[in-house]
């Protein structure tokens, strides 16, 4: 079915003048048509640009112009096509607009038109492969405008390890990665690696995440492997997990940001499942992870994926000894490993900032223990420098998350005349908890007792919500 439908899509797109190298944006939520369309674009050699339906006019304008987008496939749900229309009026490269799951004036109807085309599509000299660019992702950076990470066709193969040895996908199982198709994480968990392992993927199209909406589906559909970002897992443990049957799930994973150990403990206590962390970026596949069959340590990102040569270096690029914090790098040498991006599209200066001296620099910091396990500290920009100490925010956030009345928190630097910077904790409380001065002191004392006292937050503020990127990562710099 997928072969036939994607062949029809390739022929359909070709008839509209879409050709090899053209940039085509896909704003398709979790619609099944996403799979037809992206495979059709791959067969044709057009470059697929997945994007979220949360974008507004100025987001679209920036993306259309910086990537030179010539066509867009967009969901008819909500007002997102209207925002794309407003942007397209200012972006002359956008020639083709295709609506999915509905109709709209000035847009072609995907569902009416693509089935009219032949289900045969033949390879030719033009067929893309190898180092030809297949995908572009706009990075969800916590600072500045998003960059465009360009991936070659080999990116798909780079995810075999992701699916087989981290997600634990098998051909008789059903895998559920909860991400929207607008994010790179969807292609970690909804397409390439899973199908290379002959595994089936479960997809549920929803508007807003509600834990009590998702949790009954595990038993109903007998989902066997599951991956979700820590943000969603934090919401899940605030539900009464004992009300739901999760016995079909054999393996659980998480990525997107570091996992708070308290979330891991709560899930293990309720279900017996141990959540295995993995680390990667929009620019990579899984670089570091807790893989099947290997030991793991609670709170660690795991050990390097064998397809990447990973190290930790100081600001001068020198390897640091075990136990010392530095930047995670991938040693590239003459040949980039399968899964690493080709560079930032039309941003050679930005590419050189992270790709130099034979290494790809992740801008994420960690330390490595004597057993080779990596422990996340924070983004290079997030590290707090206070009275000569270098303090990683994630460790403090994880301690604060152990308190039952904390829903989520973000730790950042606040300027201080004496210390240079001090630790500030912005805390969101669970429903019903009252923000008081006593609670602030309780949080401060708890951190003092459970980690080095110099790390405690001298400033604690209560917030209704925390600033996040559109992919859900807490923006500590805000």
C-alpha cells in the first residue's frame, strides 16, 4: 500500500513541476498522508522539509525564504494554512500549495488528486541516492533564528541502530513514538529505522497532549515499544498510572532533553519499566544511548553509539579526563559517519562554527565516568559560572523535580555583583499547590541537602508556565 501510494505521489508531484532538488514543506501533524508524501518526495529527489502546525505567518516567511521553498503540503485542520497563505504572499518562490484532509480556495486537493496517478514509478539516472540531500530540518535552537540542517539520503540508514538497539523494535511488535511529524524526532521513531527493522508503527493524531487520553491506548492496541520526551513523561506520572494497563509495553525510551531521575523512578515503581535515555540532535541520529543488552546507569545518557566516534573536549579542543565537564564532539576525520548532517543549508559560516578541527561540535556539555557512561550537564550557553564554580542546570532541576508538588522547573543564571552569577530556579507547581515563601525555603533546603550546597538556588520564583521552544524544550536563557 505504501509503495503504491508513494509512487502515485511521486507521479503527482512530478506533474505539478516539482523536481529533484526542489524544497517541499510538509505541515501534516500526524496524518497518514505524511508517509505517502515524504516517500514520494524521496523517490522523486525533491527535498522534504517537515514542519510543525504551530507555525505563524512570520515563522513561515522566514522558512520559505531561507530554504527557498517552492511547494507546501499543509493540513486543513485549524488556521495553519491561513498563516501559510499570508506568508506565501510575501514569498515569490512558493508556487504550489496543496491542502490535505480538506479543501481551501487557491490550494490543490491532495486527497482528490494524487489517487488519479499511476501506481508505478521507475528508477532512472536521476534517482537520488548517497550524498544527495533528501531532508532539511529547521533546528529548534534555544537561541537565535533556526538553522537548516541538511541531511543526505544515507540519514535513513543511520537510524537502523536507533530503532533496533535503542527503541528495541521488532517485526512482531508495534512501536509508538509520540512526536508530531513536524519534528526530526518523528523520523527517529515513525519511519526509517522502524521499517528497516520490519517493525510496525502506531500513529495517533491529536490536537493537544492529555496523558489520560494517551494512556488507555497501550492496552487497546497492544503497543510493545514506546518513546516520548521527558516533558510528556512528567505529565504522565502526575496521573494515577495504576489506573492503566501498560503490560504490553516491553521497552521504553526517551530523548529530546535529559530525563529527570525522579520520572524514571516513578515509572519503574508503577510499571516495572526502565526508561532508557538516548542523546542526539536535529543534526544527527542517536549519538549516545542506553542500548539493548548493555548495562545502564540511572541518570546517564548511556554510552556512544558505535557508528559515531564520540569524545569530550575542553574549549581548546583537547580531550578532558574522566569526571571533567566538557563539550560532546563527534570526530569526523575524512568521512562523515552515516547519520551526521551534511551542513547548514546556505550558512557556511554557521557550519564552520560547529564543524572544525576534524570534529562536529554539539554545543552540549557532559562528563564521562570511568565506565564510559556520559552524564548530561547542559548546553554550552546554559552553564552557570558562580564564584568560580561551573554549575550545570540539569542536575539541580532533577533534584527539585523529586519534590511531589513540582510539575516542572527551569534553572538558569541570574546576574550577581559579588558572585558573577547565581542559580535561579523558576518553578511550576502542580494544581492545588500554593506558592509561598515557606515553599521557597523548603526547595532551597532540599537542594542543599541533596547536592553540593554551593549549587542551591539563591533565587526561587513561581511561574504558571515556562518559556519553551515550539518543540517543547525549556528555554533557560529566557
